[in-house]
């Protein structure tokens, strides 16, 4: 039997697909499943999915923008071409089921699959679905969601199944000793992990750099800067930091799964954007966090995600307009001066977590295929 994955645009679409794939391979090793991915051309997706043994095919897709741009005309023309390409691949592959993780890249695949009468399932990470998932939900048999049915907007209640967000279970296997080795941690101060996200990392970086010397007086920092920002951050930090503080600052362009697991394990607190993937990974590890929603995220979904998490007492939310250097520092110190508050936030995060989401989806798909 063949399972075709689709979705694309960011790592947040790809990693959950890998998590589901791994659960199927682990729990049904002799079932003879074949796995394929069909989406827009993307070197990141091609490399990381290829390493897993998932065969990658491509179909053109245009980005959906909610504002006027001449690129909208060009991208709109990509959709009919993408549907034809997807139709060809799906006809040749003849998959038994399509699983979509959303993003603009899934639309041609889902439409072509629906035309060819392939059963379609999908997952929505956020409380407010993006336009792509609003469209593709019309063609889907079931919609798996991360947050509760009461919190999640738009979809028909009878179609929704609340399971959480699929996470990489390897993140639960981090080691503080390995973190010390990998990041050259001193162990002299509490560690804060800063994750800028795949979008909006520059804004986070700028604010952190402006208070970095003061932060390092009390904390040790692992800072994922984003690949495009690493050299600039490294250069600026070398200029502004006195030699005595440099050993407490550990910038890195991108944290691969193993490194992220070790960084998370060692961190007393995480400062992050509020994508659903980040929230559920932080929750699974039971880490207190400060979430800074990306202001220009589609339909402001990151803000809604963040406040849903904070309502459980699991995090503190600082919106972009309040994400000012000295206010950040004051909030961090406020929490560390109250260790019982940090402990409670971590416990509430753990209670919110649903680390078995990938397993639940995998079991559902296999059961459907075997019926």
C-alpha cells in the first residue's frame, strides 16, 4: 500500500510528516507500506525527506498572499500547471491515501487527488487555519487538529479530531551532559534557549543583541539565529561582548533535531515564536517559556496559539509591540526570581502536551487502509 504525503512552505509542515512516517515504520515494520511526498520544489524538504527514505516528487504551486502583489498573478498561473503535474504523479503512483500537512504546496496535490478519488486526510496545526487548509478541508474525509475542537475555528465539528501536533520524539531524548559538550556550556549560570523561528528571526535577534551583555551577567544563552542571520549576529556579538562574557553566549545558525534535543534539555527557559510546532515541542519537554508571536503571521494565528497556551498557565506572552529590550529583561528576571512560578509553568506545559499525536494519526491511517 502507498501513502502520499503533501504540504510545504516551512519546516513546520515537513517535520510532522516525518514524525508520522516514523511511527508507521516503527509500529508496522512488515506491512509493506511505500511512502512518497509530492509538493513544490524545495531543497530542504528533498534532503530531509530523502534521508528518511521517502521518495520525493514535485508539483508546482503558487503562494497565496492576502495583499496585492504582481506576484499573485504569476503564482495564480502556477496552480493549474501544478494540478496537472500532481494529477500525472498521482495517476502513476496510484496512492491508497493522501495525507496533507497544509501550506500552499498542498493545494494542487489535494485537488488532483480528489479528482482521482483518492481518500484525503489532513492536519491543521493552528487555532485559525490558513487559507490552504480552509480550501483543502473541503476535500478531506477527516481533519486532525492540534488544539481543542472548541478553540479551533472554521472546520465542521464532525470532521475534526483533536490529537495534538506531531512532534519529533527524538527531542525527548536530550542530554544535559551532551549539551555541555556540544555547546561548550560552562554550567555556571541558568541556560536560556532562544529560538527565532524560520520567519521573523531578525526581529528577535536585534532585541536580544541590544540587551545581550546584561543578560549574560545572569544567564548562559543558546541562541538559534536562523541561517541567514548567523554571520551578522556572530559579528555583532563579538563587538559588543567583553571577553569575560563571551563564554556564556552560544549562537548557532540552525539546531538540527539532535542538537535541539540537547539544547532543550539543558534550558531552564525557552524564548520562542509561537508556531504550533514550537509550542507542542516546548510542552512535551515541560519547559517554561516566553512566547513572542510573529505579528504578521497569517490571520495572526501565532497570537491565538500563544494565548491558548498561556491560558493553561504554561507560558508568558509578550506581543511584538511590547517586545522591547528592557521589558524582556525585566520579565525574564521576574520569572527567575520566582522559581516556584517557573516550576508551575513547566508542569502546566507538560499537562498541555500531547506527545503521541504522530502515533495516533499513524494508527488511524493504517486502520483506515486495512479496513
